């Protein structure tokens, strides 16, 4: 028995040596330089457990299970014994380093270990080694994690598989939460094709110490490291192997992993490497696959459920939401709400999955509402996910903790930006005494390379942007910084955009081009305005910023917004801006936007008059011309046509002083429109055609500068003038041409002006299908841009079309509602047209008494205001009403119709003359005077040269045939003997 005892004794001599220490597990002995060390049993068990797995992070749960296998203990007990063990080893003293702490995860033994020669048989040694070794945990190391169903990444996965068939180094790079790990796992499963030995997966997320990287790789490969140089052993094992090594989450250890990967590539050419990182490794031979966000619909309106599900982001959301709640129904509006969530989350896979899980428990509408109120960083995900992927905050905490102090500073300050920003803006706004502009720019590049800042290279100059979830996180970080620092940052942000927008000497073309480029900066400009006008802001910046931003808001037809900021800015004029060009621009913009959003109020007129007064004081002729144009239009809209002409005549004087074709064209346009409305159609045509000769083709830069497209208005007025002069085909040609040009300008006010004026021509010519189509467009544009006068006008046009079609219905009610609204806004330009239609509607309904009262009021209003162009038509309609009410007095009707004809001839309005002549001819025909009627119609017929398909001409032809037949019959009767 003694030899057996000796063998057993020898087998118990296994020793693990490190530094001056040596552990004999079987004897439960720890020595230092040969002398026994007093150590508690639990501390020794912890030490042996760590020594048996060198370099590997053992979680707190694993250690508790190994050291207290059948007892329930708290983490506090583990920390207590670990502290005691470190004290015994002198860990951290005089450079000694044995145990590394992975914060929030566990512990690892990091010092080199020497395993002394053992006399034990192999199977006994294995038994002893596995005394503290959990086989279940070991078998999982190096294996691929389970694959999840991948959405929208099939092309990415297949491309990587194809490229990795030959050993290469590929790095999947993208921001946190985009889906890098899921893609890498999918690629791994496709590559191994059932043979797990071909692929090894190592997750570095739980490894914080760079010294542990080689042992983590070795653990994944099943290699035991006992040597002083773990890399030497790792490379020796890999040199002859052929496999794919997937290394996940490299960003926090990027320097260490880059060096190791270069060594593996050099020593083991048959080993393929697939890494995931938020920035490229920047090593020799690296191929980078930039993983972008999942595609999502920018605008879900009009898309069906199937069309929305074709977008990967929406599909992923729906799959995750329905897996959490199988009874979740999906209607069209629900799908569009999901699409909006995906748009807000910018196609990022992790936030989409977290939001979808929220929907499964809280419902779609509640989730969408919460997302709209404030981006939630705390929504929980899968329990089995890595801690850093269980909430958005955890994921961002992980990235944030990897930053240096300067990067922390720059990242926090980037929260000041809303939407895209340039490198120039960042370097100027972020820089202060703590960090200069060069260092700020360098830190920004580092943040971009780490995936915390998105870079858009599609433009000529690259722009940067924080994803919404990242900005929400950055705002939290910025909020806890010193108040003075945040105030100074906000001031620099507002000052930068004030300077960016302030170019007082810019031409309309230069201003237009600059505004077009600044479309992406509206968010930053709004943010700067809100801060400047806010309680913590700076009034000295607020007013110049509002004035400088007004052209930008006008450029994008953001009338209501422009009105709000200009109104607030005018309250700060006492700060030293009275009588300055800044005040002039503010008042000019305010008058314009008040006119279009709130109607033609006294406030709008006051602002325009104040702006003109400043322009005259400054002797600024171009600004005078611009403001005279706005005042002429204002007077025209309130129905003060003599004043409208007076402003136009002043504009002609200023235009002649300037002497440029553009100025002459604008002034002639104003004069021509005024003459048209006052009823002088030949003179109107002369001025309007002069304007068109001098003007250049319509350009949006001029439209925005003047507030109106004067060439477009000229063409519209000419179209109406030509119809009145008796040229309906030419009128329709100009109407179509000008309407198309207005649509191409993409300027809502100009387009609405064009539509409302061409609509009257469609109604006059009886082309009611065209009128209905134009009305639909008009209503849509007016509603979308909150142009209140035009929203009200749409009702009146609808009623006018119905009445022209002979369908009274609710047309009268629509017209009355429209007129009430328009008069409440002092918008009188359409009053005459709508009141004329209202009278015709009342006649259709047999309400002749009410119709007579209305037509008398309208005629009186036209005579008082000078709105004379429609007077001949109103006189004709009144004659018809009186003929119905007083059938016994045809002579009076004849006199009234002759009055209408004579006024038409004075105005050159042959179309009104034609209508009045037809009514008079019909009256004579009913009195048996067919020859007289035919003679009158013949005179009209000689003047007709076009427009034979219009409603008036069709009615004329029918009446002509009727009169001709009656006249022929009368001649026949007279030729027969009595």
C-alpha cells in the first residue's frame, strides 16, 4: 500500500506559481517565497478558481457558484473575500498586478502563471483541474451565439460571406445599435455551415483590460495559456489552423486588438478575421464594411401597408412587436404610425427593437406619443442581451465611458446643434478657453470615427449630425455642466447663425442661393431664435437674428413662423434699431406675412408704411420700389383701387429714377394691374405688355425678394384683360402659361395668386372641369401653408363653379361664408367676383328680391371703391332681375342693358358687351323685333375672332340661330299678301 500512498502523495504536488507566490490546490496551501501564508478558506477558493482560468473574466455569478456551490450568498460576501485576497497578495503594491476587476461584471487573473511539473496521471490531473471548472460554461466558449432572424441585412450578410471565403480581415463599422453584432453572428452561422470548428466567436464587451485580450482569444479557441508571453502561445496555435475568428465589440480596446490582429494576419495567413467596431481598426490589409441604418419611409402618407412593410425598418419593428404581442393588429394608419417611429429612430435597429417591445406591452399610440414628447433612453430590451444593449442609455454609457476628457467636452457641447452642422460651425461654436477650435475639430473627427457622430459625405462639403437618440443623451450630459458654460455656448451658437445669415448687401440672387443652401440649418436657426428670445437669452442678439432669418423663412414660405419672430423682434426696437436697415427689413417682412396669414389688417399696413418711410429716409430706391409694390397690392386687396393706382404711379416714378429694365418692368406691372381693375382695359394691356417686354423670365430669387412674382402677376392680369377685350383663346393661353410658371417657382403665395386669378378665367369661359381641378390644387396649397385669406377664398370659388354650372345647392351658403371670412380679414379683391356669383345663385334659387338688394349693394361698392372692371356685368345682371320683377316695363330693362353696353364699350370690355348684347337681343326677340336683335348680334359677331368653344360663344351661336330663324320667318310673313 505504501507505493500507492507515495504515488498519491506525488499526485498531490500540483503547483501553480506566480510572482513570489505558489499555490498547491490539493494541499490548500499558499506560500510566498517558500513561506506559508495565512489565508482564509473562501479567499483561497477564489484564488484557485481564478488561477484555473487565467485571463478569463469570471462573472460574479460564476464565482459565487464555484466557491459557494450549495449556499445562497450575496455579492457583498464575494466583494469582502475578494478585498481580503487582494490585500494578502499585495495586489497593486509596488507595481504588482494579479487580479483585474471588470466593473459591473466580475474578475480575472492577469499575471503570468507557471504550472509546475506534475507527477499525476493525465486523467487525475484533469479531475483536479476541473475541481472548480464548470463544463457547461467551458463548452459555450468560442461557440457562435444563437442567430436571430435578420431583417434587411441579407445583401450585407451574403456579401461578407462571399468576400470571406478566402481569409481576409473585414471590420463591420457603424454606430451603436445599428446591428453590427447581429450581422456578424449571421455571417458566422452561414460560414460554418454546420461545422462549428470552422468559426470561433469572442465577445470583448466584457473585457475592459487590454492585457486580457490574448487570453480571451485563447479561451475562445480552447487554448490554455501558462507561458509568460500569451501572444506567443496564441500565435503558435493559430499558425497552422484554418478558421474564421469573429471578434465582437472592439472599439474600447481598439489599440490592443489592432496590434494583435496585425500579428495574427502576419503569422496565420489561413485565419480569417471578422471584427465589429464603432470605428475602423486602421490596420494593414483591413477591409471596412460600413453598416448603414435600415431603410425607412421618409413620408408614409399615401403608402399602403404592403408598401410600408417593404421597408426593412418597418418590417423589423412589426416582427418584434408581434412576437411580443401576437394579437397586435395592423391597420393602415397603424403602419404609418410605425413608419413615423422608424423615421424618428432613423432606421437604427436597436432603438427600433426597444420601441417595438414597448408597443407589445403599452400599445402603439402610447409609444408613438411618448416618442414624440421626449426620446426615451430608458426603455428596456431583451433580458438576454448584453447589458450595454438592454437600454439605449446603457449603450450610450458604454460609448461615452470610452471617451477622453476633450471628447467628453465636445460631445456634450454638440447637443447645442439641431440637425446637421458643418465643421466650421462646430469648431467656432464649441471653442472657448477650455478647448481651441483646432482641438475641437480633431475631437469631432474622433467622435465621428467612433460612431457617435454621423457624417454625411453626399454634399459638396461634409456635414455632421447627432442621431436623435444620441442628441437626447448629449443634452442630458450638457445639462449637468456649469450654467455659465452652457450660457456661453448658447450665445456663441446664436451669434454664429446671426453672422451666417447677415448679408445686407447681398443681391436677390445671392440671397436666394444662400437661403437654398441653408435649408438644413432651419433647426439650428429656430433653436438660436428660441434661446435668444427666451428668459436666459440675449435680446441684443434676438432682434438682428430675427431680421436676418426673415428672408430664409420667406424663402421657404414659412409665413406663420416669420410673422411670430418678426412680431417679437419689433418689441425690441428701443435697443437702438429705430430707423435702421434692420428695422426696415423687419417691418417689410412683417407687413407681408401679416397680409397673407392674418389678412389685410391695420398692423400690416402700418408695418409696410413704416418700412417705406425708412427706405425713403435712407434714399434706398430699390427698397422703395419693393415696398411700393407691396403697398399697391395691399390697397388692391382691401378694395381701395384709387390708392392702389396712386402707389403704382409712385412706383413708376421710382422705377424711372432707377432706370433699370427690372425696375421699369415692376412699375409698369403695378400700373397695368391697377388700370385693369379700374376698368381701363386698353391702357391696362399697354402697360402689362410693356412690363413683359422689360422683365426677365420668372425666377424664385426675385419672387422671394419682392414677396410676389411681378412677372407672374403681369401675365395673370394680361390674361384677364385679354378675356375682357374679347380674346378668350389668348387669355387661356396666358393663363395656362403663367399657372405652369407659378407652379415651377415652388412659392406658395405666388402659386395661390396664379390659381385664384386663372380660376376666374376658367369660370368665365365655362371650362368647369379645369376650374374644379385648379380649385383642388388651390385649396391644398392654401391649407398646407396656412394662408387664411386663400383658405376662405376656396369656399367662394367652389360656390362660383357650382352656380356657373347651374347647380345652386349649397353654393349660396358657401359664398356667404367665404365673403364673411374675407371681409373679416379685409380681403376685398375677390369681393366683387364672389358677390356677382352670389347674385346669380340667388337668381337660380328664385330669390329675386334678395338678389336685387345684393346687386345694388355691389354696384354701389364698386362705384365707391373704383373696382369698375365688373360694373358692366353687374349692370346687365341687375337689368335681368328688374325685368323679372317688372315685366310690364321692358323699356326700363332696355335702358339698363344699353347702360351696360355703353360702359363695356368705354372700358373696351367686349366680353361684357357680348353678354349684355345677347340679353338685349333676347328682349327684342321676345318683343317681336327679330331684325333689330339680329342687327345687334351681327355687330357683335363681326368683332368675334376666337373662343368659339367657350360657353358664352355657344350661347351666342344658339341665340344667333334662333334670331335668324325668327327674322327669316318675319320676312316671309311680310312678303305674303294679307
